[in-house]
């Protein structure tokens, strides 16, 4: 089939020949033929982009067709893909060759070669149809999965909103549900780009089994998929999303690899009043980055919009920040309750953002845990602590007093063999006793594959590394964990300590925690001790250790180094020998850190 609706440009100074060519083309069915017979007009006419074919006279002096082509190309005004056919009566072989070098498909003598021209036009039409179809497919569908793409999905949303408006059902609406595959970059790294596509295809096939045959599911981003549910369907959204989430979270086998990539799910609601469907989809993406999006789903809330935007921004900057060394550690002293002396410190991360200033780990650690950045970040902290201990313990002598440094580990690090290896390497290299380092884990770290965490704790115990259970009392099933895992220290969460002098319930809870800890042979550490009254309470109750602003806020590494030096060398680095006969008054005064911690 010939595409007779597209335009043909004829550049020919010979008026008689031109009218014969036009007549022949009309007989073939072409109606849109533009004829120009002047050189200047030809320049302008050739700059159009949607021509189906250009027939250009290369023989006449008035036109000088080949020069026009060269000149236009030099200025970038003529595409090499433009289909061109040179016209020359009885052209020599040399003329034909020059025409083809100039980008022409052929050089014909017209109208005598009209049959050849027809054949050329037929192949051009076929190619054009194919390209147009492909372009329209790619504009609306994702090439890999064949699913509607973002552009198409937005058009579908727009049509639905339009229907609501027309039917005056402005208050009715639909949910846009966005699935975001986490760990996407890791999958691509492991499987290569092609493997990443295989993974997506597998997952989509699985979903099609689960109720998507009748529903639109679109690929709205590299690792984002979206669907919609009309409120009038009255489906149980929670139940449906749960089924989809379980299906998407299930591990699958690709080649030799078993891949599991959890999804986070964001939901946004749109009504017929909405003006921009793009914003609704974007809000669902934002919701998918919010707390809860991974464990169940997060619903977009307008009043939390700016928070959500901040989260997305921070998430995108996390990996760059690791490379740019924007993180550092501060240390918060831990004291012995009876003596108020520092016996250890907890390492806490800080992110110094160039524009936003200091960002709390309470904000960025959960983000890093969700998007897979926690492993590099967690290892950075562990290695930094080990490097700092190595410097602080320089020329360490066996038996010398030295405070331990506790590092917070995230759940994902508990499933990684590298952890034990790195700690063992550190101990072997430095020859330091294992009690210089401690690990803190929260209950959430234990939930995922508890048998693996139990094995890790066992291995750490064998290495004589002590482990504290952090934020105790805030999880769901604290007691059962205590029996299942072996901890050395229980850290009572700040929320119980904070109001202890006035809150009888908290007093009871802490008291029973202390009994429990002593039954299980664990020490107990109270976090977040801010006031003298709280301190007196936990002291009388029998807590062993404490941490909080009363004793010290987290301090910079340089300050910690000074404090450790005081512990190790109370009389100065050079006063190595100390006679027991020395009188108290001759002893160098100890540095008293805020609120009387004696080090
Ligand atoms: P966490 O492990 O419970 O750490 C104690 C948090 O309480 C710290 O907040 C500390 O500055 C704060 N704090 C200590 N004493 C007091 C007090 O008397 N009053 C009050 N109001 N707060 C007190 P920070 O440094 O913002 O850390 C927040 C959380 O971020 C940590 O809670 C921990 O879960 C996480 N985190 C920090 N660094 C790391 C790390 O290197 N790795 C991992 N996985 N998590 C970390
Ligand atoms: Ca901690
Ligand atoms: Ca804590």
C-alpha cells in the first residue's frame, strides 16, 4: 500500500518536465505535491521535516541541486534520513555517483523512469509505516514488558477523571497503587541489564496470575509499576494489596540466582476534581518512600507532602554522601551507675549535609535500611570505629583500662558473613582484647530470619564480643527474644526512663526488666538519663550502667580521644611509673567532664 497522504516535494526548474512528473504522480494517487522551481524557495522547502520524498533536479544551472543539499547539510538543516531522489535526463554514471554520494537513493530520468519511481515509493511507504507503528507503540508501551508505560497510564487516568466530570461524579474517585522494587540497582548489578528485565518480566507474569488480567498495570518507571482501583469497586484494599505484596516479595529463580527484591507500596487517591493526573502518580511514588510502605503500604497525605519530598531528596543523596565522606561519628559516654565513671561509649552517626545542615540518624538510617544503602553505611561506621579504637589504643598494654566502644548494627548486617570476618581481622591485626568493641542490636534486627541472627550472636560470643539489646521494651515480643538469643546487656529504652520519677507504670516496667535481666545473667543499662531525679531512681532500682544527657551528650572523636587518654594515663603519657606510696594530693587532677563524670 502506498502512502498517498504524505507530501512529496519536487524541486525542478524545467516547467514542462515538472508538470509531466506531477501528472504521473497524480496518476499514482499522490495529491500532496509541492513544486518549487527557484533555488531560494528550494532551500526553505527542503527544511521541512515530514516530507515523504524529495525529487530534486541536479542538472539545471538555476537550481544546482547537489550544491543545495551540500549547503543544507553543512548547516545541519538537512537530515541524512530524508528520502531523496535526484532527477537528471540521461544522467552519466559519474552524475549518478555524485547524486548518491550527496545522499540520494537513486538518480532517475523522469518521467521515463516512472515505474522505477513507483517501486521506490512503495518501499519508502512500507518503511515509513513500520517506523510510525513502532514509534506509536514505544510512545504508549514499555518495550521490555509490553505493558502500558507512564505516558499511557497518565492518559488512562485522565480519561477516568474526565468520565467522572462528565457524569458529574466529581466526588467519586480511584486509588493509584504504586509498587516500587527496592534493591533494584543490586539486581541489575548482579544480573546485568538484561537480567534486570528478566526479573521484571517474571514478576509481571506472576502478577497477571493474581487478578491483573482485568486490571491496568503499567510500567511507570524503571522499577515502578502502577495500577488503579476505583472506589466504587468496593474491594478490600488492605486484603488485595497484601496478596499482591506477598506475591511480589516472593523470591524467584533466574539462572543460578535466587532473587528476592522486596517492594514498597504507595497509594494516592484521585477524584474527578483533580487537575493533574501526573501529580497523583507522583504522590503515589512519594508515598512509596514513606515509613510503612514496605511492611504494608503508605497512603499519600497532603499535609505530610513536604516531609515526603525531603525524604526522597535525602534518599537520592545517600550514596553520594557516603562517597563524599559527609558522615562522621560522635561518641556518647556510658557510665557505671555507682561510680559515675565512664566505662564505655556508644558511636552515633552524623550526616553533615551541605545545605540542610546536620541530619539525624533517626531520619537517615531508616531510609538507608529501606533502599539498601545501610550495608555500605553500616560498614563505614564499623570500620571507622575500629580505626579510631586502633589510634586511641596505641601502645596498649595488657590489663590497661580502656573504655569499650559500642557500634549500632542494622538487621541487614546480621545476615552478612563479612561482619565476623572484619571484626576478626581487626582483633588479629591490632592484638587488642575483644572487649574494646561492643555491638548493639535492636529487636527489629532479630525478626528477619531469627535463626541466622542467633547463629551470628553465637559466633560473636565465641569471639568474646559483647552484645547489647537496644531500645528494649519498644518492640512487640521482647520477652520471647530474650530466651531465644544470648545478650550480655539490656538497654532500657529512653521512653521508660524519661518519666520514671513520676510515672508509676514505668517504675514497675523497669523494675521487672531488672529482675528479668538478673535472672538471665544480663547487665542492665538505662538510656536517656537526663535529670538527677531519674538517675537516683535507676540507681536505687539497681541499674548497672547509664547513658544520657545528664552525664554527657555525644561528643566529637577528638574529645573522646582526650578522655580515653586520661583513663589510660591518669598522670600524663610520660608519667609511666606511679608509686603506690604517692599521696592523693600529688596525683594529677582528673578531668571532670560536665556533670561530674570522673574518668
Ligand atoms: P539509639 O541507638 O537508641 O541511640 C541513642 C539516641 O538517643 C541517640 O540519638 C542519642 O543522641 C540520644 N540520646 C542519648 N541520651 C539522650 C538523652 O538523655 N536524652 C535524649 N532526648 N536523647 C538522648 P541519635 O544519635 O540521634 O541516634 C538515633 C538513632 O539512630 C540511634 O538510636 C540508632 O538507632 C540510630 N543510629 C545512630 N548511629 C547508627 C549507626 O552507626 N548504625 C545504625 N545501624 N544505627 C545508628
Ligand atoms: Ca544504640
Ligand atoms: Ca537505644
